[in-house]
C-alpha cells in the first residue's frame, strides 16, 4: 500500500505530512513523558524486526498465494500505540530512504495510511478496549483480526480519497473504492491471522512483553468460579422470587400489537391440532400464568419465579451432559479408528 | 531468500556509496530533490511536453554520478506497474481517449521521475548523512535515534532471518512460503531473539555511556560548494518547470533549419 509520489498532488501530500507530523509530535511528547531510556533501543530493534518480518512470505492455505506483514498492529500490541507509531515511521522512512519503496513526497500519506490507523485505531482503541479486563487467546485473536481489518480498510479508503483529491485518476469514486476495499479486506484478514499467531505465541511464552499486560493482563477475575455461581444463584432467587411480584400487568409488545389489530390479547384458535396442543399444555403447565392452578396469589408468583429458574438450570446442565456424553463416545470411536 | 540477500546487498551498497568523499551538504541534496519532486508532481495532467523536460535533471545526475541504469530500472519497475494500474482507466473515463492516454502517460512519467530522483539522492547519502540532515531540520532526536538503531540492526536481523528461513526450507522442501501452522512460532522466535538482542544492545550501550540519544556528528562539507549546488539546481529546476525546454529546442532547430534553407 506504499503510495508513490506521482499519486499525490503537492497540496494533498503537504496536508498528509502535516497530519502525520502532528501525530508524531504527540507520540514523541508521550514517549518523553514516559522517560524510559530503555524504550528507544527496543523501538529501534523492533523496527528492524518488523522490516525483517516483512521479508517473510506467509503461505495462505488453499489459495496457493502468500501474504506479508505490515506490522503496525503488532508493534502497538507490544510497544503501545505511541511508541509503535514512531517505530512504524522509522520503518517507513528506511523503506523510503534506503529502498525507494514509497515516495519521498508521499511519506506523510504513507505514514498516515499504514501507521496511524494500525497504531491508534488498532492499538489504542481496539486492542486496549478488548484487553481491559485481561488477556486471553481468543481476545488476542479477535483484537488482532479486527484491528488489522480496520487498519487496512481505513488505509485503503484513505488511499482512495487522497488519490481522488489529487485529481490523479479519472476513475469514479465508487469504482475505485470497489476495487480497493474488497482486496484489502482479504489482506487484512491474512495480516490479522499472522499478527494473532505471533501475539498468541508471545502471550504463551513471554506475556510480560505485551502492552498493558502488567496493568490489566495479570488481573485475576474479581470473583472465583464458585463466587460467580453463588452471585448468579442469589440474583436468580431475588429476581424470580421478589422482583417478580412487581411485574407489570400490561401486555407485552406482541400482545399489545395483537390487541391493536383484533381488540383482544387472547386469540381464539379452532381446529383439532390446536385443541390437542391446548390439552397437552393444560396437563404439563403446573403453574399457568406464573401462579397456582387454584388461584392467583403472591406466593404462587414467587414460587414460579424460583422454580422456573431451577428448571432452566437443570435443563441446561442436562443438555450439556448429553452433548458431552455423545462427544466422548464419538471421540473414543474416532481414536479407536485411528489406532 | 533472494529478497533478503538483495536487501542486505542494497544496504551494503548504500553504505559503501555514501562513504565516498561527498563534499555537498546532505541538506542541499535533500532540498534539491524535494524541489524537483514537487516541481514534477505539480505539472498539469495533460502537460506531457513540459514534464518531459524534467528528464534532463535525471540524465545529468546519472552521468555525473555514474549511476547504473540497470539498477535504476529495477527500482522504477514496481512504481511503473503501480502508476499504470492507477492510470489505466484514464483513457476510458477521461474527456476523450487521447486525453486519457495523455494523462496516463503523464502519470507514469511523474512516477518514474520521482522514484529516480529519490534513488539518485539515496545512492549518495548514507543513513548517517540522512540522520544528520534530519537533525539539522529539527526532527525529534528520538526518531533519529530509532532510525540509526534500525539501520544498525537491520543487517543483523536479516541475516538471522536468512538462517532461520534456510533451516525451515531444508526441513520443508518445495513448500511455498511459511506454513500457517508455523506462523506464530517462526515469527515469534525471531521476535524473541530480536527483543533479547535489544536488551543486550541496551546493556552494552549503557556501559559505553548511552544517555538516550545518539550523537550525529557533522562531517566536513564544503559550504560554498553546497550552497552553489543547491542554488544552481533550484534555478535549473524552476526553469525546467516554467519553460517547455523540448518545445523551445524544437522551435530553435526549425528556425536554424529554415535559416539554412
């Protein structure tokens, strides 16, 4: 996605330089506030790492093609968004200055398109938000994929806008956008998978290297497993047993709609199948309309709330046990077959 | 593997060429190149005759500094493809087909000229000189330090990667790229090695009195030559931008021929 100088007019290039310079200024300010001498060498070596990692071809399963790494999302997940942004500027400058990859005039636009979105949207928004209650493999996978897709979609959108604003191509906006976005969706997915694979590896081997790990990563859940179950059980009893006494007697949304059309909330059903279903329900429903069969009382509502909650829990556990039973049997057969 | 080899070779070549005795100040070089690029991209999209005159800068620089045309074409190739891709729709969507072809040709020429100008600049300026110029232009010292460190450890990490890739290829012959099951462990190991190396680097730097930034020392540049270089080229580029050199040359040739007849 490195833009060449020819794709930008001087005005657009200058604007993008200004935007990138402002963000770089903010990042430098934040790094200076941190006052961590060790961070600068780490940023330098991490930049060299990203540059080296971009040389690796990742084979994409089932396509016969291969993908590459951009790296800004990964850098943010390791160094933080500000340090990641500055490191990405270093990477893009070396690519531009030493390898003529991306134009000198277009450097500001390239920094914005490839570093800003990855570091500040992918890192500061998505990664930080998803990891606020601690890290897990699934969260890392989701944040990496989402972050990389967002980064590449926004980057591709910016490329389209910048090129059109420069008056370089005669392609209509819609066609240009339709050409750019889908391909970058696929690239973003591959980049996200690569980033996730590396970050999960890091999480398992050296989790302290990940950004925000010390602050939130090691946070244990506020309640233990048993504690969560106890809180849920108490909540169920309170809601089902006490708060159910104060439920509204007004019809719900569907009943209200039916009443508006027919004038009544209870529709009469005719026909054999309806009669049969009604009979079955009258036998099985021990607590019709959440009260005793014999009469309407507060005790009946409370009892209905509590017993209903217990029945749901028992049913869920039963379903889980049945699924586990069949999975174990199926799994054993599979293993036997292999042996 | 070839890509890594090429990258290492490019870095070595850039370092070696920059070690030549270059008496022109890097800021003069940078200034001339930026003015040239701005002049090139500022041409109207149908003004191919005026744009063509800008080739003179490239030709003179190439002859003056004995730059390999073969290497330059290799650099230009990806940008040529990119500009063709972006401009290919111009003949279809522009006012007329011929106008579209003109705007496409202008776009391609702009791309080629800009990359060539950047290439000429950086074959004559090593990373040390670039960083020195950036410091003079008041770039943040943190950024300059990152650049210097990156350059210093780029070759080390590229060689590390080359060894890892060779080992992988020997164990997985005929496989195109890195298998997705090893994405995490392969790149993760490279990352861990890099971070460990960063720690060692930091320790050794501290022992040598590192205080957070690298000092980029000025080298001996010829001030008069640097100013003259920048002034002459800036005037020449502005002249090329304003006057359509080739059209004027053509008119002059016709006038001479007519006088002869």
